[in-house]
C-alpha cells in the first residue's frame, strides 16, 4: 500500500508542476526540459505557491495540516509560498455516526445511550484529526464531544514516514532544498501532530488555561468533564457564541468592535508574559465571541510555553525596539543565547538597525508586531542560530492575533496596547515588585525552615567548635610529619657522606700500595 501511496504523491506533484522546486537547480536544468517536454499538457499559469496549495489539498487532510504548519515557518520558506499556504482550509468530510458510536462505546465499555441522554448524529465541526458533536449528559447538561478519527494514528504515522522519505530525497538532490532543512520541518510537524492524538492532553491544556482565566473577565474557557474523557474522546462544556470572523453579526449584537480588538491583544500578552502558557492555534475558527463581548476559546490541541528567561528577553527586545535602542536589542539577543556568545555586538547592532530603521518610516499603528519579530528571527539565523520551537509558535500566534485584531479594527495600534503592558511587566521583574513577588513565592519554604533555625544554628556552631578543636591536633601532626621528613633527609645525607669517605679512604690506600 505504501508504494501505491508514494506513486500517487509523485503523480500529484507532477500534475501541479512541483518538480520545478527541485529541477530549477542549475545542474538539473536539462532534466527539467525533458520533464516539461514529456508533460507538455500541464498548465503552469498559477503561481508556484498556489500550485503547492492545490497539491496538498488533493493529497488529503494530513498534507493539508502539514501545509498549514509550514505556512508558519516564514523563517524558512519564501514569503509568496507562506502567504499561499496560509489560505489552506481544513474542511474534511465527517466520518459516519456509527463509527463515532463505536469509538465512544469502546472507550467507556458502555453503550452511547448510557453515557448521554441525547447525542446529535450530525457533527458541528469536522477536521483532519477529530470531529465534534453536540450532546447532553445524563443529568441534562449540554456538552460538546470531540472524537478522534478512526485509525488516525496509523494514517498519520504512514504519511509521516512518506513525508520524511520525500524530504530525504529532496535534500539529497538539491543543496537549495537542503538549506531549508526539510527533514527537521517534518520532524517538527510530527511532534505537533502527535500531541493532538491524545485528547486527555488537550483536556489538560483546556483545564490549565481555564484556571489561568478563572475570573472570565475577558476570556471564557469551557469546563472539562473529566469523567467523560478518554484518549480518543473529550467532553467539555458547550459554548454559545458568534464566530469572530462574522463582524456584521457582532456589530448587530451591539459588540464594541474596537474594544474587542484591544481585548484580544491584552489576552494574548497576558497568556504570554503573565502565565508563559498560550493558545498557539488562535485562528478565527477557534475563537468565538459571547453576547456580552467576551472571547470564547476553543480547540486546545496546540499550546505554547515560555520560560522566565524567554519572557524576559522577549519583553526586553520589544521595548528596546520600540525605543530604537538597537544596541540593547543586539545585547539582548546575545544575553539570551539567541545568537552565539562570540557574536560581535557591533555587527549585530548594525544588522538590527538595517532591519528596524526602514520600519519606523511608517506610522506606528501600521508597523507589524509579528513581522518585526520575524525579521529579528531571520536576522538571528544569519548569525548562525536556530530559533527555538516555542518562539516560532509565538511568532505564528502573534501573526494570527495581529491579523485578527486589524481585521476587526483597521486602526488598531498594537504598540499602543502592548507598550504599557510590557513596561509594567518588566518593572515587575526587576523592581521592588519583583522582590515582593520572590518573597511571596518563597514564603512557604521560609515558614517551613524557620522553626528549624535554632537546631540548625546549634549544629553549625557545634561543627565549627569541633573544627576549631581539631586545628591544634592537625597542626601538631603536620609538624611531626615535617620533622620526620627532615630527619630522614639528614639521615640519607649522613649515609652518603660516610660512603663517600669510605670510597676516598679506599682510593688513598690503593694508591699508596701501588706507589710502594
């Protein structure tokens, strides 16, 4: 079966003239002419990015998902291809209700009717990995049930192996393709996809994000019904909202659109800098708006995390960029390890200035936050560093948030919204607030250790006193050893002198005997 699938992939690649990605290399030009002559009937009027997108759509949902992920790697692929791949829509035909019923029954060892009082046979959403149905729990609470596609793990594993094989072949025949590191891209896609194949992980992500926004003042996260969750089934609170892409309906419901755009930016920066845990798949299909103007988050399969070091240097980079302090931007890249430690700061500063100065020719509200970050990442790659995956996910999410915000409000000024947040966060990291935060964090440990302090102090003093008592003894032993060593030296010298005197005496006696 794998060989037939591989032949089909090759057929689709040739049909959409994707061979030009490889055969355009100088050494392969003659072969490209031959292929074009044999396949003269195919059309190449569409741009290369559009043809790649159409090919992925023909190859099926896993390849579509791969294209979606690839569109976020603007640090690796040309902009025209990334823009085209971003148009991919993951609209997959649903699998039959009988299969859904069988998966759920096997997961719980109970019939569907014993688990839900009502279950909609038609799915409300269908994607490449899972589909969602509305249902009611036995006590009547409305829920959304997410079910993994049957045999999806085998399908994904099969296609991933093929992708890796094709990536290996591509980088073997073209140095240009090798520079894009296709096998590393496939491996990254595999990591992201495998994390979506266990719905208990997604449920845990949903639960954590819900705790982080427990006040529900700006963001509503559905509650997880853990008793109804398994590896291939996830049950959560049903949400009621309007898709954020339906701007006219939101306006008709009296939603303050400019405020909605600003709140979206605030939610994103809160996730990133306060929690270090952010929704990394915030495209319009995963966001709804409640009738009171609050955001509703959906689909928690892909989440990003940042440690304190990443957060600090990210905020420092943004603020330094905002203040046109390119020297600090360069120094922050070196301090954070985003570029090699032996990088010359002056050269890096010059590169940063070349990127940033043209940007400031535009009005501040027209400057793309995400594309600025992307430019800095691309600059860092020229200095020999591979940007870490969590920062790539951040940049991808920031592109989504920025595009969404400006679609809602074309006059949205992300810098105006972000700068006070970043300044306040930095002050909390290095000012008196940081000291109070550290003390508060360490207070439970201090409270535990404090009652033990008298005993620990007594042990320390006893050990110190014993050490002081041991000093004279160690000193006496050392002096005795030194005296013995000196005595041994003099004994050796005396023996040598006696031997020498004996030798001299023998020589004198022998010489006298021979003279007489």
